[in-house]
């Protein structure tokens, strides 16, 4: 599908502020059941961590009911005040990476994650990039050129197989930047023997699908990028709105050839989606649309960001996977345990042996990780043997 529209030259993809709610007062107009005490608490949290939520999400997903479990994921709450918001995730990187730039995050020789922005239309209260300080603003043309000039000159580039576009959210980036990025990725691909594919990590079709669908510049940029896959971050069946399904269908049909693989990944949260029935309902809702969405990752709570009331022990996450595993293989996700050293994946019946307060896991590359048997994993504990760099990070450990 061609989306070029000559009248759209001035289109920017950052959300229209009228569609995004950023004050507690505006929010209470839509959710009047927010009482005075809760509003005061929200303001206190907002003084420390930014708050933003698209009107679409409030109107179509949330209920005007303080008992709605999704409130604690989307609206400021006092549990956040005790979160340091330490953004140490990017501190752990491969010593032999293709190049060194704050936006270029490389934990594996075959995959790089590009932080295109620190912006998202809505701010998840469990985000591990809580202070939004990992990178600033949208990536510029000059930064794209610096990164890809270096990548073209790097002997490590032959090992690269995938460029993951992340953020913040890549679907908030102005389309002309994405077009330039697409040109540089195409150019890099001409210097290597096998194709380096593009994957897009996004939650924008959940937060604000109508904006995505009408932003021609963004669609034009995505059409040029030709992602091999989109990995949609959706956490609950109610988030699967008609707008989301329409948006996924539109993203899937931007190109005639090599249509992207659509996949979903979702963190697990106690009290919200820590139940295979809830997750299956979400998969079924996604399957009701016009594109096939493969359940990809079931994510054990992140070490950073996840609020205390939502944390799980590893054995609890594994039990959820076990309850999902008895289904066609195309409907069963991988249980992944995020660690700053890389992802660990465990099977539904894998024996987890308590070795004195920790399990011994391995990343995809075989790096050993001592992972807590409790709910709170501290990645600072066990990293001596990991090849890491912290030079590009503030707040690294
Ligand atoms: S969409 Fe992703 S990057 Fe954005 S606030 Fe949520 S978890 Fe963080």
C-alpha cells in the first residue's frame, strides 16, 4: 500500500498535545472517580516522574473505577516514589560491538538495539527507563550518519543480523528521520553478505492507534524501513481495541512484498495478567483481527521499574508458562527473563534448582546469570565475569 501524500510534507509524528493528557486535573475530567486523596498522591508522584497518557487509552481501555487493575500500570501511584528509577539497563554491553554511541545498545554480536527517542505517547508506570534520561529527544540525521558511517567501517558488521528499533517508542519519531534511517540501513546492507533485518518494538498502537494510522509521514517512513517484524507490547485483553487491530492491519499492509511478521510480547504483573486465562483471552482477542499476531515473549518482571506489588518469583512465571504450554506451538510464547547481561529463556518443565537463594540461568549466548529465587533481582550482585562497558551511561553500576 502506498501512503505518500504530497500535502503531508509538514506532518510530524509527535502526538498532538490535545490528544495527550498530562495533568491530573484533565485526567479527572475523564475519570471522575479519582478522589481528592488519590489526586494529591498522583501530583506528588508527577513531581518526581513525568506523567502522560493518550486520551484514546483513557476512553477506550480504562474504566472509571479505582478498582480497575490497569490503573496501577497507567496512572501515577505512590509505589513509584520508592523506585530509584535507576536506568542502568544500557550499561551492560558487548565489548566487541560494532560502534560506540549512546543510542547504539549492543549486548549481542548479532543484534543491536537503537534508541531512537526517549518519547512515548503514554508513560507506563513500570517502565525501566523511568527517568527518561537514557537518551534525549529524537535521533537526528547527523546522529544517524555518525552511527552508520562507523558501522560501515566496522569489521564487526558482518556478524550483525538484526537492528531493533526501540526507544521510547519508534512510532513517535518524525517520519523523515525514519526515511533517512531506512536509507542508511539499505546502504549498510550493501556492504554485508547477508541481510540485516529491522524489527520495531512498539506500544503506540495500544496507546494511540488512530494517531499512528493517520500520520502519513510516519507510515511513509515505515514503508521505506520495511521492518521484518513488529513486536507489539500489549499487557491485557482490554488493551486489544478495534483501533489496535486496525492499526496492526495497516502496518502489516504497508508493503506488497515481505510483509512483516507481527508478534506480541508482554511483561507479567501480579494481580493483572499473572493468569493463563487472562493471557489466553488476550491472544484470542488479537487473533480476532485481520493480521496474525504470534505470541512471542512472556516476560518475567524486569529488575528495574516493575512496581513491588506486581513482582513475581521465577517459579510463578514458569507456572504461568506451563498453563499456556498445552496449546498449538504457534500460540505458545517463550518465557524470557530479562537481565542486563542478556535474555535468559526457560522452558515450562525446566527444573529450577535453588543453589542458595539463586537459580543458575544462562543467557542466549551462554553467559551464566545467578538469578534470585525471590521477587527482587539485583543485577549489581553478579556481574564480575560479564564483559561490560559503562562508559556511555550515566548512573551505571
Ligand atoms: S511504551 Fe515501553 S518505553 Fe514507553 S513508557 Fe512504556 S515500557 Fe517504557
